[in-house]
C-alpha cells in the first residue's frame, strides 16, 4: 500500500466548492479506477488556505497508471479551484486507524 499526499493552496472563499469537487472526484476515482482505495482531506487550523488530500492506493504501479497523463481528467476540476503545490508518495508501513 502507498499513500499519496497532495498539498494544495485553496482560497478560503473557494474552499466549500473545492471540498465539493474533491468529494465527487475522490469517490469517482475510488469507484472506477483499479487500485484506488479512497482518500481523506485535512485542513490546517491556522492557515485555512493549506489543504492536504491523502489518497491510498494498492501499489505505486496502480497510481502511476492513473497519472499516465500529467493532469488526469478526473483532477481538472480540483486544479481549476486550488493550486496543487506538491505531491509526495509514501509507503504505508502500518495503519492502526479504525
């Protein structure tokens, strides 16, 4: 398993729309793309423009197959609202969340 951390800059006035588009996008990817296992969103308490979305994939190969294009069509709506600052891949070592 891997986790992908996407770091975004989203204007506070655009956050509700970004959240709506992200929810639709992440659920669509999870339901239709092989290897996609869902995602969650975090928002900083002090800097409300900093948003992290953390996706879980079954393998790096699955994630890379999805990202064969620099901007997959599923991600266009999010990138129109927020600025993606970084993408970092992590191996999932353990997960004791419930």
